[in-house]
DNA sequence: ACGAAGCCCTGCAAGC
DNA sequence: TGCTTGCAGGGCTTCG
C-alpha cells in the first residue's frame, strides 16, 4: 500500500510522539503478518528507549539505545497511529494486530487488514540486514541521478515503468507514483527502458523527485486504508493526473486516460501526452 | 544474472 | 439481495 510518501508521512508523524520514550511492553494480538511476528518481541524490546525513527525505502527503522533495531514494513494496507491521553484506552479493532506501550501511557498501534506488513528485530547495523542490503538509492538523495538511471536502463530489458518500480534500481516508487512520474515526464509506461533517450532521464528523474516531494507535502495519498498517525488521510489524491482515472479526460489535453497492465500491475497514461 | 510469475491476505466493487 | 469474480497501493521467493 503505502509508497515512499506515505511511509515518510508516517515516520514524521510518529517520531515526535515516541522519540526518547521507553518501550514497556508489546501486545501482539495477531502475529500472522507476512512473516510471524517474533514471540519474544516484547522481551527483546522491553526497557529499550527509542532514539530515532528512520526510513530506508519503505522500511521504518526504530533505533533503540540497545543493539537492536526494530524494522516495520506497512505492506499494502498497514498504518501506524498514536494513542494517548483521551484516546489511550480505545479498544483495538479486528485488524489492529500490535500495540507498543511506552512509558507515560503513549501507545503505538499497527493496523494492517491485508497482513502483508512485517515487524522484525535486527541486531547491529540494520542497513546490513538481508532485506535492506541490496536496495538501490533513495530517490530523494544525491545518488539518484539521471546518469545513474540511464546506465541502469541500458543493461535491462524491461519497460520504463518496471525499471523505476524495481527496488534494486531505485526504492520507494510504487504503482501510483510510477504512473504519475511517467505522465509528468511525457513517457509511455510501456516503452522499453533501453529505448528512452538520455535527455529524457533528466526529465524523468526530476519528475520522480517532484511527485514524491509534493506527495509528502500533502501527507501522502489515501485511496482506501492509509491514514496518518492521528487518523487523518493524505490529500495527494486530488493531485493525481492519471492514476485511477481510466476513461476520464487528461488534465492537459482532454484525451481519455488509458489503463493497461504492465508486469502484472495496472498502469495509467495519456496516449497523447505520453510517447 | 536477469526477468516473469506465483504467492501471501482481506475487503470491496462490479457483474450476473 | 446474494453470489462469484477480479482487483487493489508490495515485495519475497521460486522458476526458467
């Protein structure tokens, strides 16, 4: 579900509420996520203080004052929210699988209807964890350059949309923002990536960066499940040009937006604006 | 090494 | 109304 902007929105939302607090206990109501939540999660985290909540790709990294870092992935339908004061005693719903209880009564709750999310604990440097080790550059950091993308595209035989959604190439670009970035770049999603010209990678890199930054500024995109730490939705949905707009007029030229499946995923584009 | 496909799970919308 | 079918924002794993 959540792509990079939604995960970053979540990170920014929860970090100020739990930074510096100590974990007192973890309540696991349903351990059956993508992988079973470790039985000893509460034992291994109890007493630990949260030093920072960081993000790598779509993984949230909860750094502690011990050797452990907790890794949380929201999968397709996960959200984290903060309960405290008046809401602290709110009863969990059927998909509220985990609560972290902090010193002072703050509670962090994971809701994940589809249970594609994950909660794990790693020792030592979390970036060396096997799930994170092979990830490509962050799109909002300096390693993500047009030349880098061009070089990655030259040796591959996939469509441009599949290229930018490949986490070995660049992380955090999911199905929504891939379609949007390609619209803003004027590139058809089904174009073979090695047939995209070098100058167009400058446009594409900028479009990816811009659409992700804009979406973060709007608190992400809420289609169905995503809510922020306080329960509010993200407001980027109003800015979507093509995603989910099949048959509706292109905002630029009025032509009907088309939908087609590329690599198992729905892709949206304007047949006039994108070539 | 790369690329395609399968699979994990629930909820919802569309179609009959 | 009630059933069936397909589809959904991810990504690990397996297979070719």
